[in-house]
């Protein structure tokens, strides 16, 4: 089985490290790099280092692949007065030397930023098939809906999708060298099968108490005797790989529960990321003032009303758009007070951290994930006619902050 990781930043490095250490050596783990320099750095270094509370673990044996492939525009440079090889020639040389791998993608873990995902998968889509599996492991929501609307409109020909929520805190020390600053968990769920195969039969087993119910790989596909084994093989193996990564505290959840988890994280991100980005502070500092605390409460109330309207609309329709994941039913975990408690908990647990959005703004990245955080809540608000003024104000302020150079002085 061949596993690929797209987005080899802090989270991507942590995931790749645990994926490689948990899988037998016959399974390949390929890191898809955004540049030739990054690919060469990975090959030269040969390992990923993860520092957790002063204990350093390493992993090796990764394959490397250049995202741009051999379609990159040739570019030559002069160094010390001598003409260097073109980008295309260098890439061809690397491929000939076996440094770059290509071909069909069976299992793709996407840890790239939400706003980078559609353009990246558009480039990779010729290598994806209905036999492939894509794991979306990002901040925010709306990426899956965007992908199926823009790239995979036909349910019968699209890859399998797994939606995941990550709460691990990681920051970089150097390329492929990260600090695992906060141990969290990864919760994931499988998007329902368009032809009706029930991946969650074990979760619905009435003879087992709900807390003891666990997903079963056999509900995805049991053996090669199944005439559709090839269609579901990568999905089964990807779920197995996720479950094996015990160091990341992975949990397979039913669709409804993963949707609740994703929405709770969405609200946390829609509060902490914008406020820290605008104020230029650490996560633990934003609720130390009454105005910051009040803005958090306002966003949570707006989100709770949006989720209630969404659940009500689903109940009336008794279904949904086939291109959308099933919204969670109205849950106490999505009520305003529960969302406030979660925001406070995460802010305290990550009080010394800098949010990913603030890091992007400080790097001058230009774009942030705010359209998939506050922006997603705004889209739901418009759809279900719920006013979200505080969420909108934060969305606008982040766009302003990211557009104004940090070194602008008067």
C-alpha cells in the first residue's frame, strides 16, 4: 500500500512520523514537497525529528515526490558565473535517480492549509480514482464540500473521503524537525458511501452498550472474496493506518459524532485564531479582558443559533444535498454554553501557543484559513437566515490585518 502526505509542515511532519513508525516497512510513505529545494532537503536529512517534552524520536525511510512534477517551467540560473542545470533537468535527474516517485495515489493525507487544498488537488486529480482515499485533516470546514462541487461532482467516480479533527499542538524548529508541544487527539469519520455500503454497522449494534461500540474494518470490506474489494481496499487500509497511530490518540467515530467534533473545533478556531491574529498575542491572553471574553460569548451564541437552524432544516428535509456531509443533529455539545466552555478549555490548554493564523500573518503569507473558519459560519448563517455580526466583524478584521504589512509605521 502506498500512502502520500500533502503538506509537510508541522502537522504533516508529525503525522508522517507516526504513520511511518506504525506501518510495516513494505508500505511506502511518500512526502509530497512543494519545491525542489524542500524535496532535496528531505532526501539529504533523511529523517523526521519529533521532540516531545525533551524526548526526541526520529523516523526514516520516506519516499519523496515533487508536487510540481515534471511540468514545472524550466528555469536556469547562474552561480559563480556558471550556468546551472534547469529546474526541469534537475527534476528529471532526481527522478532517474529514484528520488522522486510518481503514479496513482492510493491514500492521500492532506495536511495542507484549507485554502491551499482545492488548487493542490486539482493538480493531483488525474492520479486519483474511485479506488483512492483522501483524508482531510485541516482547520476549518467546507473543504470537502468545495472539493466535491469543483472536482468530484459525480458521487460514483469520486474517491472515498475521511474527515478528521486534530487537536495536537505542534510548532516547527527546522524543516522536518518539530516540537510536539501539546498532546491532543485525532478524531475521524468516513463520509457515507454513495452506493449504500454501511461502514458503521458496528456502531449501530444494539447488543453492545454505546460506549463500547467500535468501528470494524470488516464493515468496509472483509476479504478479496468480495467482488468490490478493489473499490474499498484503500479505504480499509487507510482506516487501519489511522487506528494504528496510537501515539496520536486516534479515534474512529460515527458520522454524526465526527460532525459534532468538527463543528466544535470550527467555533474554537473562529474565536481563537482571529482574536490572536488581530491582537498579536498568545492563545491564553485573549480572554483576560472583558471585551475579549464577550466577543467569544457572542461568536458562540451566533454559532449555536446557526447549528440549531441547520439541524432544524435537515429535520424538515429528511435528508440533504448529496454533495454535502450530513450535518449533526441538534446536540447539547453545540449549544452556546458548551461551545463557550470548549473555547475556554482550549485557550487554557494552549495558552503559551501562537495560533496558526497569527503565524501565517507574521510570515506575510497573504492568505489565511479565515474563510474556512468564520467564513464557513457566515455561509451557514446566510443559508439559514441567521444573523452573525460578531463572526462577520472578526472575518473582516482578519482580512484587513493580513492585507496590511506588519512593518507599516507612521
